[in-house]
C-alpha cells in the first residue's frame, strides 16, 4: 500500500482483457482507495511497452520484467459487472498518450486523508507522486471535477471506497503510542473513510461498496516486525478491530445503500481452509509471500524452483496475489448479485400459480357446452409438468427450472346456467439461477374455488386461489477464486389470486365448433418471508420479506372443434398487459454485519405477456374422458411451458 520509487516510464497502454459482459443495473464503477485498488496510476518501468504498475504479482509465466501486472479486485469486479475495463483516473501514461482518464481514483500509498481529498479536494485531490516527492500528475477531487464540468452523479453509479492500511504503515495510527491514544487515532482514520462515503452520498451516490479493513496485524509485514516487537502484531490487530468497529458504526448512519465486505472474516476462512482455495496447505499464508518480503515461500516463491503465486495469499509483505484479488472480487460480486437471484423466488410462485390456472382452464375449456347433468358431480385428476425460463436482466439473473404437479378437483352443476367447483394442487419446482447454478426449490400447496356461467352463448368464469409456499433447500452458489461456496436457507410464503373471464360464443347452437372472443382480468399477490442463510460466514446473508403483486388485463380468443362425437380439440390464445411492472427490490444484510443492510434492484416483470394453449379430449365411456393439453406463456424475457394429462369422470 506504499508508493513505489520508480522513474517515469515510456507512455504505455493498460493490458486489456475481454469483458465478461454480465448484465447489471449499474451505469459505471468509480473507485477510491489505496494500492489494494490502484488500477494502474504509476508507469511500470519493468513491464512491457505500454504497461502500468499494479500492486500484485505479474501475470507470468516467468514473473520477471517484461510481463504485465495482474488485475486487481476492482478491475475484475468491473469486468464481471459488464462495465468494461477500469483504468486509472490520474495515470500520466494515459495522459501522455492522449487517452481518456479512467474512473479509478485509488492511488498506491493513499491514506484515509488522501482518499477523502481525492473525492472533495480542491487542490491535490488525486495525486500520483513518487516517494522522493516527484509529482507525476495531479487532478482535482472527483466531486470538484464533476461540478466544474457541470455534471452530477448518475444515481445508478456503483462506488467502491476502501482504505486505512497506509494509516498504519505511516504511523498515523501508531501502535507504539499509549493504547487510548492509538485507539482514538484508529477511530479518527475510520471517521475520515466514513466522511468519504458521506461526501459521495451527499452528492447523490446511492450504491457504495465499502470493504472493512483487512487485519494489518496478520500480514507478512507484521510477522517480520513481530520478530523484533513480539507484541506488535496483536496490538495492530486490536487497532484494526477498533477501526472497523468505528467504521461500521458510522456507516450505519449514512442514508445510502452501503454494501459492506467483511474482509477480515473472509481472510480467516480462507486461511482456515487453504487447500479449498488452491493455496499451499503447508504454508503459513499470513507470514509468507511470493516476492519481496522477509519470508519468501520456499515452495512457490519467485526464487523457488516452482514459482506460483496462485498458491500463496500474499504477493509481497502487504499486497495480495492475483489469486487473492480474484477471491475479493468474487466476494463483492456475490453480494451485489445475490438480489438478482433471490428476486426470482416470488416469480417461481407466480409461475406455479399460472400453471395451476392454465391446467384448470384447460379442464373448463374441454367441458364447453358439455357440462354434467344438473345436480351431478364431475371430478378430475390432472398430472403435469412445467418448465420456466428467465433471461438475464440488468437486475436479475438468468435461470431455468422444471417442475411437476398433481391436481385434484371437481365441479357441481347447480342449474342450467351455473356450476361451481374446487381444485387442489401440489406443485414441486426447482430453479437453477446465476453463473454458478444456484439451486432453489419450491413446494406449493394451492386451493382454488371457481364458478362458471354459460347461457345463450354468453359465458363467464371466476376463480379465487390461495396457497402456501414452502421454499426449501435454497442454495445460493457462487465462486470464490477457484473454490465454489454455497449458502443455504429455507423460507415460507403465501399467495392469493383472483381471476375472471367473460366472452361470447359466435357459433350457432348445435354447431360442431365454437369460437369465442373474451376479456380477462387477473390479480395475484405473492409474499415470501424473509430468512437468514445458515451460519455467520463472511458470505452468509439475511434477506427481508419480499412481495410481488401482479395486475393484468387481457383479451383473447378460445375455440373448440368436435373432430368426432367422442373427440374434441380445443385451443386458446390471449395477450395480457401487466400493470405492476416496476423492478422489485431486495433488502439484504450480512449475518456477520447485521447493522448494515442494503437494498438493491431485482427482477423486472415483463409488461406484455402472450399465452396460448391447445388440447384434446377423448371420451372413453359416457362417464369418463381422457384429456391432454399444452400451454405456453411468453414475455419479452421470460417463458413458461406446461403439459398435462387428466382424467375426468361423472358421478
């Protein structure tokens, strides 16, 4: 996290990597911090022509001069979010080449005071300066520069603010001072970092990622100093805890969506299971490094016979290797993307309800002008399968799921024009979502009461549904470097729905065919109870209650044709307009940091929906009929299909 002594190199370009092109609701990423996030402010004298320096290992395979430095966590995160390459805001290299400045204001060596200045400073807001005082380039602070251009913060911008390590290295937080003094110093540094967040929020920022400070007392640098000052590592660790406690306390009072990263806890988990993350299980990951520290790894260090930074957490005495940077980027992405997956839970329930309604409507359509006798019951049993597909949106993940169902129901004919009935349904549904195939299971218990009217070619039906939702085995899966992690939980929910249709049959009485235009109205409300994923790991989350209401009006056409006295073909097409099409929001908090909850955008319903169904009914006996149907619902980005087979009999 210290500034590097290096001469001004030749003008260079940042090595580019292809974007992962993931959709996200953010318009851009702006970063403030120190060397842990520096995207390449300093020229790289030892790299290939056109390169800039970053504070991690080179990309290899020889790890010597002439190679690029690997990307850091913020650059990897930008690519994962589909926001493109993240480059330095004050790079003299880009300036010399006439290239546009980037949006990463992090500079190696920045203290919390300098980070705040890079946001609000009127003079040396963002400075690239060598340790001998040579100033390579200076820019005003981000907000000052923005105001000078007559611009304002785009509220959909994602900000990333980290820092504090250099306050220890520069003894702004002095572990050799009296304990009460050092604690006040740590709290003061945390306040300055929180002030940086406050300044952004006051200017209109809504989404701000803030990593907690990693434990500076558990680094190769602290381990080496601990040989001379045995109590130093523990003292520094205590002051880091003071810093983070004050930072969390102050962040809780800022009116913005603060996405915290519990970096100290994540590092503990990585060190506890090194082999899981591809690291050397026999090494002291907190005391050894790949290059430039007092205890270089004999097995995988740069001077070993098998140099491999991916086996080590630290590149030098304080900076992570590219493997560590990947883990931190994946960690941030897992929190940002969690609402994109969890906002699909209500949609699973809406899909179940619509499959239930489609299967019931197929039964009603197959009975068109062929009701049972007055005072008689007609029962049916219906088994079906469904498939639901979600395309990736800016605020939701792609997903696809399969399910199966069993419905039991019956109707009773009251008189010439009316019959009433009820249907009970059991549905099992599984959804895989996101790049790591998270697995979400839903069991639904549905009950529907319905009434039908049919007289003089006019017809109508109305139905009311209620259901209990059992979300079990909810398994959110994501990458952490080479490792895959799953966080698990369970929840419940409820749904209520009303639907109605009315139409007019244009066929003459006694015709072998029927054709009817109709109008429809549907209301459905799904509530998913909040739940907490099990455990208190750095990645385990708590989700608040979710609600999703659907209000639709539609027009359609349904018909039936008697192929023979015992066989009928029926079909229906309709277009519906969704009036509740605002993006959903999901409120989330880390189990390990419950005071810092944040609300992020989720799934956006399609505002148009086309649906169609086709089926066949064959009467086996006077009292028994076999039926099959296929249904399709399709929006701009979602699709649902279903097939069913049923038996209906009179008694």
